[in-house]
C-alpha cells in the first residue's frame, strides 16, 4: 500500500501553509507603510533638530493593534527600510537619509520604537484591552521613546541632560498626549467592533 496523500489534500495543506505566513508578512508590510505615511506628516521646529511628526502615533497604534511579536517585526522592518535608504523617515533640517539618519539626532527615538511597541502590546493584552489600560500602555511606550530620544540627543549634540530633556522631551509632551488618547480610542473602538462581530457570528 502506498502511503501517499491525494492531490486535493496536498493542495489544501499547501494553501494552509502559505496563508500561515502570508498574512503576518502582509501585516508587517502594511504596518511599515503606515509608519512611513505618519512620518511624512512632519513639522520642523526652530528650537530643536527633532521634528514634530505622527511617527510616534503610528508606533503607539501598532503596539495596540498587533501582537508583541508582529508589532516588533513591523517596526523593525520599518527601521531596516529607512536604514537602507528608503524615504520612510520624517524629514529633518539636515536632510540626512539612510543609516546616517538612523544614527543622527533623532536616532534615539527610532531605536526605541520596537521596544515601545512590544511594551504597549504586552500591557494591553494582559490587562483586558480596555481604554484605561490602553492609555497606560501607550503612555509607558511614549515615555520610553521620549526618554531614549532625549538621552541619545544629549550624547549626539554634546549637551547636558537638562537642556536635552527640555528640547527633545518636554516640548513634545502636549502633542504626544493627544497621540496617546487618539491611539487608545481607535484601538478600543476596533476591539469593541471585533468583539461585537464575534458575538454575532460565533462560528
């Protein structure tokens, strides 16, 4: 007796195997594109080389919407795209691109993105996925981004930590508060929509 699978079974198994990795890859690509679009919404500031952009909002939102592993992979893919020279980072006065941009004055923020996304995802998924914990998770992630950005900026610009915190962290708190609330609101609404759909169609 031959121990062979029939063609329909083999074809079905192949489709299942392909879909198991195509979906995460698609999510990573779409998420990195979202970050690139957020980066294009940027406003240069006269008192700091760090522009005001929607990049952090994209990171916060992806951290809430994606699993920790996929969120980290998505943000890491975005950083790799930028390091390779693709125009995905927020424009700065220096006009740097590629690896030079990643290692420039705003590098601390960028390098902190994967860790922040992971923290946000873990916090929200382990605490019931409510609006209040979405606020807590995104606030923690955003503070990590700002702290790493300010520390990196102090080292790159050769300034003490106090002026670095003032120009690279405190100046962005009001705008980041809006990003935190917006990301938490969108993710919570999305979660409620998914929960309602699941109850209506349990199978």
